[in-house]
């Protein structure tokens, strides 16, 4: 759980864009988040979270090639924690 929180904090600090007026047909589980992180050693990581809880990740060459490495989902509780972290960071 601590690793997840630290990852979310790092994601928040490196946010390229978050928040959106885009409507979703289902329940809103998470804030809209699209961010790319440069680790400083030439490695790139990209995360995309949609309001319906869809989570996409790209790493390494997939970021450069605009290809998603994998797609999953986050729970309503994880979405609420992400919202809390973003709100706290301002």
C-alpha cells in the first residue's frame, strides 16, 4: 500500500494534465489523469487514468512509440485516494 501511495504522489508531482470536463456514461471512479514521467536516466513512464477507472501504462520504447504496454483498472477506493492526493497537492 505504501508503494502505491508513493507512486501516486510521484505521479501527482509530475502531472502533465489532470482534470477534465469530459463526461462519462458510467459512474466516475477516478479523476482524469494523463502524465509522463522522465526518470532522469532516459527512461520514460506514462500513465493514463480515465474517469471510469481505466488505467493504461506505457514504459520505455512504448512511450516514444505512443503504444500502451498494458491496460487495467483501478477500484473506486484507489480512485478516491488519487483524488485526495491531487486535491492535497493543489
